[in-house]
C-alpha cells in the first residue's frame, strides 16, 4: 500500500493550479443520465471518485471518449442498478437514483450504509422522491424505485442536504408541473448543477437560495459544461501557507466561495491578496488561535474542519472547534496527537491547545479530509512524517505531492 513521506519544517512558496471541483463533477456525471446524446464535460479532475463514477455510468451502459472534454454517450443505457460494490466505495453513487427514475421511471440503487465520518442516511432523498410520485421499496439492502410518472410537489428538507438537494433537483426537472424544494442546500456545487441543467433546457428559479422552484420540462438536451475550480482544494493550499508561514497563490479560484475560510484564516494571522481569479495567502509569523463551528454553506465548511484543526495545533492559545454537520469527524485527532498535538474531545467539540511545534511520526489516514490535515501537519512538523492509507487522499486531491513539491515541499509517494 502506498505511503506519502514528508520532511517538514519548510515554508512553502509559489503558485498552485487548482483542479476541477470533485463535488461539482460527481452530480454532473450523474446528470448525463437524464437524456441521451453526447455530453461534454471539461476540467474533470483526475480522482479516484471520478473513476468510480465513470465505472458506474459504464455499468449502466454509457460509453466514453477520454480527453478534455470528456465525452459521455448515454443514448443506449441498458442498466438501472447501482450495485453495492460501487456504492460502498463512494456514497455519491446514490446520485444516479434521481436521474434514472426521472428518465426511465425505475432504478435499483444499493443503500450506502455507514461511513467513516457518520451515518449520512438517505431518508430525505427517498421521502422527497415519494412526494414526486415514486414508489419506494427497500429490498435486500437496495432501494427499489418505480413510477408511472413523476408529478411536481412541495418538498421540505428537515435539514439542508447536499446530495439530497441534487438528487431531487435532477428528478424534478423532468416531472410534470412545479416542484418547490424548501430548505435546500446552497453550496456552490448545487448552483453549478442547476446552471448546467438550465443550459440543458431545464427551468429552475431560486438557485443559491434555500427555496428552489422547478418547472418540469418534457425533455433535455446533452450538456456542454466546464467544471468550476475546487474550493476545498484551494482552501487546503491556502491553509498550507498559514501552517508553514509561507506564501501560496491558488488559481483559478473563486474567492466568493471561500469567504468563511478566508475570514477564519485572517483571524489566525494569514494575510490575503484577492485577484480576479486567484487568491494569495501569506502566512503570519505567529498563528493566532481561532474558534470554529462548521455549518452548511455559506458557513464554515465541514470539509475544512480537519485542516484548520491541524493549523490550530500550532496556534498561540486555545481553540474550540465544534463539528455540527457529522457526528464522527474527529478521527484525525488521535493521529495528530501522535505528532505531539494537545487535543481533547468532548462530544462534538474539540479543544485544541496550541504548541510551539509538532514532530513527524508515522500516521494513518482515516478519511479524505483527515488525510489532508495530516499532510498539513507533516509539512509543518519537525522531522519525517509517514502517512499510510493515502488512497483516501486520491479520492479528492489531484497530484497532491506533485503540486506541493512545486512550491517547495519535500514530499514523495512511496509505492507499496
């Protein structure tokens, strides 16, 4: 099994090219199922999760012409099942449920089951589809969905759900009449999906607000779309500037998507220069302690909680980090403590007492963002850090070690 080996203690300086957003690309790949034809997607990130999504589409009958743009042909789909072997490796596979039911009035999708960072049930997806007229049965660990027709309705989400909003949005664009999604997710990736669907011929209003109104249409045309830059990848590299006291510019980058992260990093002593499509972070001599509470967008993203915690391990003072999205997203704490961090956890709150230094150590990744936090800690630590189970990183960061090497990190991947 591969490892990443880091010799830390070096300020990072330079520019990093940000890849396409994984969390935008995955629902867009699912949306190609809504209509036949040749779909074109540009700026697809080269990630493990993207390979999984393409494998699932191939399983359903799609074919591909590789390159940029990636061309996806969906005229001759002949499958309606997302099997357990694929869904268990990537929960986002459940995103095919809405498009399959919308286009073919049937789908069979494995229940995702548990997850390292929390249960994340799909009950809000299923109850929303039922309100559109879909019959839902749970059989042998699978969701069996069928409908004679989909009819628009008012759907209220008890809590904002990113994949639930995407699934219901894709189902509603081909339903008869009007659908209203209330308390919908407002993440930039949801806006990206709605924008692409609109260009395909859908009628959608209220995008970017908590109330989205969809007027169903009878058919769509294939998509031709360029995927936005990944805001979490960009934010991770900006945090790398702060934790190593370096200077890093990320481009392309939409600063508006990073406002909550930039605000907290500024409080921690990082200075910023905002360009038209770039952001430069300049680390301060002293890392100041800040408190964090994760919240749905536009709040502080749960996907940056672990990375900020790594930085707070070196802050001058005590930080309180509260995780309000997932119930089990502190598994990186035990690994950070192996590097000398002083952290205690009480329920959904971590108390981080900053120290003057971290020490390199063998550590193990437990999930995607936890692994990113350990890389950041390793970049700042004294000595050698060996990170195992790096396949988690490959799910969400394109050529991480290559990009970090380009800005001065001493980092390499050791093949297992």
